[in-house]
């Protein structure tokens, strides 16, 4: 289950990152090594949305060209 207070705090600290991006990063951190399908189930969102967010994180598009994850 996502920690809403933690998401809000992280969002305030990192205004460039969307809530979706932060939630995805938190889910990856809590479930390292899991598949996109497993992440989407954990987050209770569409698998396509998770895959898109992961691709954007890998490319650095949501973080000022800083690649936040490596797949």
C-alpha cells in the first residue's frame, strides 16, 4: 500500500517529479526485481501506465535528463 504522506513529502521536496513518478519509484524500491505486471498489481494501476513511467524514468525525461533507474 502506498504511503500518501510520504508521497506528498517527496513531491514537495522534488517538485519536478510527478506523483505518478514518485509512486513508481517507491513501488520499485519496495519490490526490487519485480516485473512491470507485478508493479502494476501492487500499485493498482494499468500495466501500460507503469511501463510508460518506467521508460520515462529510464530515459530521464521526468527528472531533467537524470536517468533515475536502469532496467
